[in-house]
């Protein structure tokens, strides 16, 4: 019998990857995306192009321009369809933007998630619910690790417990989260609680930098995609703080969608996973600029702003050990070089 998936934020990076991935796995997919990314970040962030591509590539893909905060419309969708899987990727994703409009940020990230969870509980209690959370739920706690400054990056001593990556044991308390981090944390806790309290099959995937060719990257969100775009178009790129030595791991949206699939096949209740590129795929800002210049075969024009973004991490590498222990057949397939080469080849067609 054909399975039915609901994917929110279906035209964004992870959402569109999931539409493609699960369609190939035999799912019929219903997507929700009202292109709020353009409202948040302007015309360059619009995902309309991706909606068009999805409809061309997947003939039976059904799309709804619904706001996830719209209880009546969401309830109607749940009443009319029997969902086997819900993947919730819709969000306001930026630190900086959240501070401009805290109410919008919180209602999208927290209230929107609550609307979906309540409809899950009422109308789809046997479905699997997957939430794309964020490592920002830990606030700036990683910045208090004993980081060592190297020539092009910050790094942890090899004997440190988190050297191979940060796991779920890191505290979420007593740190500066940014308002975005706080709203995503509220949603994260709700997803856990609906799993544990009501016995629903839910999971939070706390991602680091999520990336891939389908990212409508802009300055405030999607740094690898935006970095490549700036290099191709000759646009100035701004580095914000930490001498450009801040480190991020990056996970390709395909590897993340595949992790979701593994969870779907063997779900648990109210689970939490840190998920990211780990030691397999990470890079500092200075290293990323160097690699992008090499791939694009041209120099990037960049400027340094001596002020870091509020709540931003100096160093983040994920320890995927918990997820890999639960799902040993899952593995990362895209390292940082392969990711950037794919983004470049895709964007070169566009720009």
C-alpha cells in the first residue's frame, strides 16, 4: 500500500530534498510551503523556483501554500489525509532576523510546531514525526570549551571529550541562545514531550549547518551556498567575527534525508539526535574561502567585520555516535569538498 508523507517547508533545502528522496522511496508526498523565506530574506531567498522544479520532476507531488500557524487549514489537511510520515522543516532560520521580529520568529518556530503536533495527536497518532531542530538549542555553550587558536581555525585539544564532536550530553541551560535558538528550543522540547507524554513516534534532529545545491542561500542564512554565489558573481562577502576561524561541520541534505528514512523504518518515542558532518565534513570560514576560490578558479572579495553574530558558535563539530549506534547502516556520503563542488556546478548554471 502506498505511503503518504507530509513535508513542511517543502521547497526549502531540506524539505525539497525530502520530497525527492521519499518520492523515490515510493511515498506519495504532500508539501506545505508559503515562501516565507522571501518575506524573511528578500527576493534572492525565494523558493518559488524550487516549487516549479518539484512539480516538473514529481508529477503526483501535491503542494499547498499554507502557513503552518494556520490551525484551521492544517487541521483540514490532517482530516482529509491519512499521513504515515510528517517531516517538519518549515522555520524562521536566522539569529539576526529573529531579533527584528521576535513574535513572528516564535510563532513560526514554536507555535507552528505545536499546531502540527496537536493534529498529529488527534488525527495521525500512528505516524512518524520528524523535526529539524538545530544545534543552536545549546546556545553559546560551545564557546566556553578550551579552544586553541590555530592559523586558520579554532580547534579542541585531541584529548578533550568533545574532540570527536559534541554529543547530546551538552547542557542547554545557562547560555546565550539568541531568540532564534530559544524559539527552536521551545519547539524541540514540545516534540520530545509529545513523544514521551503521549507515546508518539517523534524525533528531533539537531543539525549543524545543513547544505546542498537546493539552498537559496543569503547572507543571513545558508553560508556555503551564499559564499559560492558571492564568488561566482563577484559580490563582497562579509566575515562576522572570530577572525574568520570559526568552525562548522556541514551535512548534505541528502545524507540528512537518508537519516530521516532510517528513523522512519525503526522509530522511537521522543528521541533527540545531534546530526551533522562531524569530523568527516567540517571547515572554518577561512578554509572555506580558500576552497571556494580553488573550486571557482577566482578570488573572492571579502571584508572582515569585527563583531560576531549574537549567540554564534566559534566551533561546532557534531558527534553522530548516538544516531549511528541506533542506526548502524546509516553513514555520511558527502564530505566538504564534494558538497562545495556540487553547489558550484549547480550555481554556475544559474549565475
